[in-house]
DNA sequence: GTGGAGAAGATTTTT
DNA sequence: TCTTCTCCAC
């Protein structure tokens, strides 16, 4: 390995970052504020471990929360080192790997995604005499329970039997759901003492990213792998924990000291992303609601910066148009208005992909998308329609997988349960399988839909066909079904429209947060107000240069007209950090005066 | 197994 | 408000 490269890497870190990257031995907690170079630290740390011969690549276990984050770290390591690299994986993929290795004799389990798992669970519930509605409830309850370890399904008597049945079905069909992956790994390691010791001996260094999003079950898995004095590094930011609805337990951070005595804590408190004003506003807001929460004082590397702009709008339409108009001005649009604006304020030109509009509910994105497009602003709205999968699409999906010979047993049974018996017979399936080799994916899909006698003119199937049309070779059909084929591409010249959740981990020079009203932010249905606060904190700390908050005094929502009060969170931002934007009513007059000055 | 009336419920999203 | 779900009658 090139030592100079590593040295260069370490030299570019600030003292706290470097201390974290080169922390020698024992448990370590790195509290990394927004924009404080968390990924750099993780990457440098792995590079340092390897270069100092502290570990071989296979002795390092690096766990991230998403595949995307895992890829990013892998890629950065590849660039820096280009040698044999440690595997960076998610909890789920690591667990899967472990189970695969531990079960060579048995049939390989294939993970299925949540939608399919839910279907199977519901089938089981119906077979055991539960009603459909009840089945949905039970699934939710089970999901919650499965985030804990030891598992306590007995606490809900009706669930006990059902869960047993469900697991049996999963096993029989040779599939596994995501929660079960973690649980199976836990079962395996708690039972097989030798295997556990073997792993402990093998894995010398553990690094956990996004610790604030780890579930209790995942934490138990970590504890099984790491003795009390292990070389384990937790990286996270409790202020950015926003995923409790899918099992994250931010309180776990308080258990660390007891579970790993001698734990050292390092703060990364220099923020390279946001100006000081945004940081101060965001932390003040966070502290106001949770006085007991330790919110670190973040120092910006960029100076004071601009104030946080605040715009009050008459209603949601005015808000959407104001955002559209402001974006147009910022990018130096060609309308008369924009040219004047650009000249008057001496703005630097921006491109669309430097701008993001954030909001709490996907529903708000619809109007924004419409209005921005109306103004000729290109938009990028990844992952908007997550649950557009209807039963036709499900059937089609099953048949697609059967024809591609993936999880054949599972999909055959699921399809059979949804269609008439005689539909799914081997000889016609074989015919379809042969057809697959000859024709394009879109054409095949159409044939499959016709075979199932689905309504091929329905919007869902037409939409799917359209999206699949330009695909070749193999691809993930379920992604296309969920409308997620167009993933967030930041190089694409368009304004990003995102939920606050989806914005996590991203940054943009210019950020709008729309719908900053009581009832929306915090979302009234969420009882965890603190988490809503953290979500807003995440939103505010995405901005590099300019931050605009807006709210509407009236908003139509689910048929009701709601009177919009400003979000209480806005009131928690010190007034001196805010810059109210006034309504520029006398538009004509303004243009006139400006024209006059030109002739002066 | 289909269709229609009526009720319910409507976040956030990764693996 | 508007879409989706549920359930019962046919």
C-alpha cells in the first residue's frame, strides 16, 4: 500500500477527525454532526487500520445502514487504496452472508421484499381464520415486536400461532423476509457457541455507521459479535435519528457506556456544510424542545453566512408559485422578472441541481411538482409512489419471477393463491419460459399480462410497460413497479423534490422547506414530537448557502381547509437568525422604477 | 368470484 | 376530498 497516500489522507483531516480515524484500541463512539465529515472519517479509519497492519481486510467488519452508503464507502476506499478491501455491508446483507455460510447443507433462503412477505403473512392469517383487516394489524404488531431481542411474540396470544405458521411457510417455500434475516442470525449466534467464538476471534475491528438508526435486535447482534472490550467504533448522531417507525432506537446510545466499559467519545463538531447561522438556528430549535438532549455546539467552517429566509404565503398555491418564481430567479431564468432580479442583486448563477425543495408529506410534492413544471423548471422526484402496486401488478410480478426461474416455488404458490387453479400449469409455463429467451422484456411483460387475462389498458400496467420499454437484459422488476426506476441522480439538471426523510445524508447549496406549519411540521399524527423536531433539524442542516422556509396561512388538505399557523419549530429559531421575505405586491411599480434608473 | 355500497383512513421508508 | 379496503349479497 502507498503509505504517502494514507498520510495525505490523514493530513487532510482536522484534529478530531484524525483522532477518530487513528484511535488505537477499544470501544469508541464518534458523534458526528451534520456535514462534519463522517464518511471521510470512516474511510480514513479503515485505510489507517490496513496501512498500519492492524488488520487484514477480512478482519474488519464495516456496517452501514443502506446499500448506497456501503457502496459509497467501498468506492472511496477503492480510490484511495485499490487493494484487497474489507467488505462494507448492511446488517441485512451481513446476516444473509452468515446464514448462507452456516447452512450449506440446507436449502438456500432467498430474501423477499416486504410487500411479498406481507402477502404471505396475510395468506397465513386468513388460513387461520383471521379477517383481512385484522391480518394487517397483526403484521404491524409483529413488525414492531421483531425489532426486539429476545423475541417476545407470546405477549400477543393470537400472534404466537400465526407467527409459527408464517415462519413455517417461509421455510417451506425457501424464502426469508428482512426482519427474519436479523432474527435468524441472532438465533444462530446465540445457539452456536463455537461459531460465535470463531467469529469473535476472526473479526478484530468493527465499525458501525448511523448508529442512531440501529434497532435493538441489531444491537443485540452486535453485542454477540463484540466482547466488552472489543475494538468497535460506533459512528452516529442522535440528533438525526428519524427512523423510529422502522425500528430505530436512538436511546441505545445511552446503553453504550454500560455495555462497552471504557468507551471513549469523540465529537466531530466542525461543520463543513452549513454556515453558522443555519447551525445555530437548527440547534437552538432542537434544544428548545428537548432540554435534556445534549445538542453539541457545531462550528461552521464557512463563517456566519446568510440568515434563514422565512416566507409567509396566503395558501398552498401561492407558496408553490413563490418557490417556483424564486427558483427561476436564482438560476437566472430568462423571464423579464428574473433578469431584473439578477442584475439588481448581483446573484451568482445557479443550476437546477443545486436546489432542493423539501417537505414533510409526499402529498405536498404533487402541487409543487405541478407548479414548478408549469414554470418550466425541470424536477427530479425520486421514489414518490411507493405503494402503487395493485394486485394485477403483483400477479404479473409473480409470473415474471416464475418465468425467470427465481424463487420459483414461492412465486408459484403465491400466484396460485391469487388466480384460478387451471391458469398455472406446467406446460403453459414452459412455453412462456421459452418465449422469454426470444423477446424483449416489455413484450414479454405484455404477453404475461395477456396470459393472466389482466386488463392491459389499465394505467398501472401501461405505466409499467412504458417504464420497462427501454430496459434490456436483467433488471429488478419490483423497483419498476414501485415507480422507483428513476433513482435520485444529482447530476441530472433538475430541482430535487424530496421528503425530509429522503433528504437525509444529502446536501444542496439551496434548500427550500415548504409547508412549515403546525400540523404538518410537526406532523400531527406522529406522537413522537422529538423525532419530528429532529426531522426538521435534518432538513435545516441540508443547506450549504441559502435556506428558505415557507408556510401557508390556508391550506386544503384531505378536503378540509386548514388554517395554517407557523410551525412551533420556527418560533424556536431565534428571531435574529431569521430574515422575513416581504410580499412584493406593487409589482408593476417596481419594474417601472427600475426602468427609470436604467435611463438615469 | 364479482360488484357495489359504505366505511375507513390518509406519514416517514430501508433491507 | 378522494382513494382504497371490506364485506356481504348475488
